[in-house]
C-alpha cells in the first residue's frame, strides 16, 4: 500500500500511514491511501525517474570526458567530436530535468 501526505506530497510505502510525515511532520490523519492505479503509477514513475537520474550521471561523465578532449586539442576533427558530445550531453541533461519536472507536475514522482 502507498500513502500520500496531503500537506507535502510525501509517498509512504507500508500497510498503514506513518504516525507523522517524515518530511513535514504532518500527523497520520493527513495521509490518504492511494488507489491501486495511482500506486502502480508511482512504482512505474520511480523506475523511469531512476533511469533518468542514472542517465544524467552518465552524461556528467561524458561532459567531463568531452571537456578533457577539447582541452587536449589534438586536432580539429577530435575537437569537433568532443564539442558535439558536450553540446548533445548538455541538451540531454536539460531534457531530462524538464521531463522530471513534468513527472512531478503530473504527480508521477514517488
């Protein structure tokens, strides 16, 4: 079962709501049990959001490598590849952030 705090939106997993919200301190009475469909959406969104965060971490590594390649400046073709990598990784990271914001606004964050 999943429970959502009506004050801050914290999602609790368990057979019953917690006595107080671990995030905002709201009492148990402020929690509502999520319908099965909503609970399933939370599980799916947790997976997708986790994958987005993992991909973002990999893109951080790609940005680090690209920057080193640009600084190395071996030849124009190499710099072009590293520069393109940097641009693409930056755009993808921004897209990931925007997608997560969309998930949050649609209640797909859990």
